[in-house]
């Protein structure tokens, strides 16, 4: 991510009027300014429409640098191929991927293959000592370098489905490893999902996007694997689920110093539950972000966002414990020519906000 976009992000958040505050400082989804039947805010009708010939141009022989940082309220378990596990409480993923359109699926969708050219994974452990963290992260990095993401994308800017190819799936544990990796990669590319206004036009003004995939939380879903040393009655991990209970994002497009800039502000709620205990927790989330569209091609060439969430009152996770939080920071940018960004090292790091001690490197927030 270029420093210019990060600087622009800071400027817009500081000086731009908050779209969420149109209904007052304490506006909520119920009393904020509502769009009309076509999804366009009545407060600011579009004044300019820009139409592009190929809505899939951003996937046509393009290369991208992608980074995502996730802080999880529940440990996210990564499995080794034989017995060992690593419980992560935060993860930093950086990768370079090259994408090609491969197969048209009707008039409105395309299948896209994105080859992972290079990738690095850094994880902070849930436990004070994570004996196998480095080993498991290094093995997963080796599996993902050279793997392929298979996307189904729509002409309105959405990513409809994400698959992962190139990993072994002959055994239950290999299938679990693949799904754990796929879920994290889904979070990494979730920022590419931005639904455009009606008729898929990039237009000056506001529009509203409902139920964005940004408002999802990665949780461990494989409950069928034995934990080493466990008895038969306790050998299965709990199956934890998350449900997107509702979200909206207000996008505002303006021209800024020769760029088409989209500022995004949103709110949402996620239900997180434990199928074994029926414990449920609600996370209230808020999103801030900014993206740049290339005026010549219509491609969203850069985006940076931050998503923050806390449990609501009465949630099981917040009952008598420290208030669990969730964060998801992300960014990507379109690469030019043979540009090869350094994705960094793979391995264990200290927790976010904790001073590095011993042999663990410090967690590196976005620059």
C-alpha cells in the first residue's frame, strides 16, 4: 500500500463529514439517512456517471499486493499434518497474487484464477508458549506459496465465492488445514468486494451496500478432529459458528486531487456461537475505509480499511471476562510491471500492543 493512500485515508477521516452522522451524532442503522428504492441516498443524488466497457477489467492479467491483519476474540486453531496445533490470537498475512479471467459464467459473472506468487504468515499465540507455532506457520506458508485462489466474481463488484486449489485433501486433517487456510485468505481478499451503485456505474455521490463480506469473522469450524492426548468423550473441539446478522456501508465518491476517491463508513452486527454449549455473543462492528478508482479503466486500484468490534452487553464472551475485541485491518494495491514487493518473514510474533520480549519479534502494525 502506498503511503499516499494511507495519508489520504487519515485526511478524509479527519475532515470529511461522517455519512453515518446524518441522523445525529448517535445515529444508528434505524435512524441514519436512508437510501431510496434504488439504493441511492436522497440526501445527495449523483451528479456524474462514469460508464466502463469491461466490469471485469481488474481481473484481466493483473497483479496485486495484499495484506490483512486480524485480531480474534477466540483462538483460531491451525493444525499440523501430524497431531500438533497452534492457537493464534492474531494473524498478519501478506501476499502477492496474479489474477486471470478464466471462464465466463453467464452475462454477469466470471471465474477468476489468482495464483499466489509469494506469501508470508506471522501469528501471535493465544498461549504464553506456543511450541509448534513456527513449525505450523512455516509449513502452511510452504503449502500456500504456489497455490491458487478460484474466485467467482460479479459485474457489480462483488466476490460471490472463493475456493482454494493446490493443497492435498486426501485425509481429514489435510482437509481441515485447507479450510483453515481458505477462511483466512477469504478475509485477506474481502476488501475487493465493493458492490457498485445500480447499473454498476461509478458515480459521484452516495450509495449504500448491505451485508458486505467484510462483516464476517473467521472462527474455527472443524469440530471433527481429535486433539492429541484427549479422551474419547472430550476429543472433539467445539464447532464455533458466526452469522452475519446485518450490516450496511455508506460509500461516498468524490474527486480529490485528480483521483476518484471512495470513502466508506459502515456498521454491522455478527452473531458468534458455540454449538456445544449454545453460548452466543454479538459483536458490534464499525468500518472506516477509503479506496481509489482509476478513472481511465474503472479499476479499484487501491483500498485500505479498518474494522473494529466489541461484544455487546449480555454476550457470553463478555460475561465476567475482559471485553473481547475483534479487529480486521486490510489493504491492497495494483502492482505495475514486474514489481515484486517484499512480503516479509513467516513465524511467531508478539501479541499486538505488547512489548516484544525474548526471541519473538514485535507485531508490526500498518505503516
